[in-house]
């Protein structure tokens, strides 16, 4: 009886297996392919949009005024040095040695101060530019992100450095949309 039951179980399993073999294994085990439509991407010239912002024009005016003030101070220091140097040259033959050494030290001090001021002025101008441009760049970045989300872009590229050499059909120039988002157009 046990042999009969085992034979019946084996035949049943064999019948089930043969029924499953009729179904192609490839379709049963193959992963389902999901077709994903590629999302478009946007591109723009960051600098072109930045320069179109009214805040940029104001920032540049502020930087120009600061630059003009620094240049004026550097010119004044140069004139002072030139005057002292001319006095030194004129009196070189008639001054006693201790006065000559004193004048040389004064000239060296003026030159050192002038060089230090130029260095500080350059650093100050760079820092001022960074501080003035930081909120503008942040505002522009927010506008680009908003446009990217509205248009369902996968990404937005900056074309300024020629890094984007080819733009296919899924690329869209989003410059106008960003300008509208900023309230410029």
C-alpha cells in the first residue's frame, strides 16, 4: 500500500511538472520591463540671468564706488611717496647721514604701508563682492529650482563654461522661465 501511495504521489508530481513545463520559463522568470519616459532637462546661462537682475546692477554700482574709493586712497599714498622720494633725492647730497637714514626708513615705511593697503584693499573688494553676490546667487538658485520643479526637469545645466556641448531634443532653454520666475520679464 505504501508503494502504491508513493507511486501515485510521484505520478501526480510528474503531471504537475509537465504542465508547468509547457509554460515558457523565460516569461515566467523574466523581470518585467518598465518603460520610463525620459524627463526633459533645462539649461541656461547663469551669468546672463544674473546680469539681468536689477540687484546685480546695484551690487556692481556699490562695488564700483568702493573700488573708486580704494583707488583714490592708493593714488594719494603714491603721491605722498613720490613727494617724499623727490625730497629725499633733492636733499641726498646736502643731508647728514643720520637724516638720510631717517628719510630712507620713512620711505621704506610708506612703501610697506602702501603695499599692505593694496593687499587689504584687494581682499576687501573680494569680500565685498562675495557678500553682495551671495544673496543674488541664492535668489537665482531658488528660481532655477522652482522652474525645474514646475517643468518637471530631471536637472538644469549652466551653459557658461561650455560644459554642455550638445543639447538633444529633451533639453529646453529655460532662461525666459527663470527670468519670469524672478519677476524680470
